[in-house]
C-alpha cells in the first residue's frame, strides 16, 4: 500500500483512548500521505482547547463544528484523518465518511481505554463524578455504531503503535 494506491481518505474512528491520533500519524508516515486531525482543526480554528469550547459554547456547538470540519477535510486529497470519539455517531457524518473515505474502527476494550484516559483531563465528557462509569456508559452505547465502520483493527496494550499501523495497512489491502 503506497500513496498512489490510496484512493480514499482513511478515517480513524473509535473511543477516546483507542489511539486514533497516534496510530493515524504512524499510518500517514508509512503511506506517505498527510495526517489530519478533526479535533486539532477545530481547536486551531477556534483558538481554544476542546474543553474550553465545550464549557463556553456547549457540546452541540462543538458537534456542528466537527461535522463542518470533517466535511471540509474529506474534500481534500486522500490522507489519514483522525476524528474525535463522537464524530462517527452522527448518521450524517457516517454517510459523508462512507462516501468519501474508508472508516477504520480502532477497537480497544474498556480496560485499555480507561488506562489510557484516566490520568488526562482533556476529555470534557469525562469530567463527571465517576469518569470510569461514564466511559463505560459511552462505550456500551457507541460500540454498535463503531461496528458499522468499513474495517476494524484491534488496539490492545501489547501491540505497538507501529504494529497497529501495519494492521491497518493489511486491512486496507
Ligand atoms: C469526544 C472525544 C474527543 C473530543 C471530544 C469528544 C467524544 O476526541 O472530540 O472531547 O465524544 O468521545 P478523542 O477521541 O480524540 O479523545
């Protein structure tokens, strides 16, 4: 799989902590295509962090920006696009992604996800009295939707970022 062979943007989807950004970056380097990240684009355009956007303008505003940014990024040349964990939940986003891209669900179990997000304060949806329970609730509601992705790649604690990127490349063949 090389840049010339990549006809569609590879869209990384899945829960926070699944490794979408880290694996997406490694994948883009291997494929020789640009890496884009919808959260980073939203933050740059607003000149605010995701938690600041959530607390100032609310989640609905963030979701609107997220859909607009994803639509814009999908119009460009094929690349690797990492999306925020909630992006694939909106049916309009799923439709756009399936028309213009190939979706890859980075599937991790709840224990792995919790270990990766527990010490970070960058996820506004986990700013609850019991973030672990919140993560589980989100996970259970979202898994059936992520399962609609074109491809599924397992993200576990034993596999390196590079190996996961190689798994995505194998799945794309
Ligand atoms: C969200 C995940 C975050 C970010 C926002 C909402 C979600 O992205 O978009 O905090 O709904 O799961 P990551 O999946 O990159 O953490």
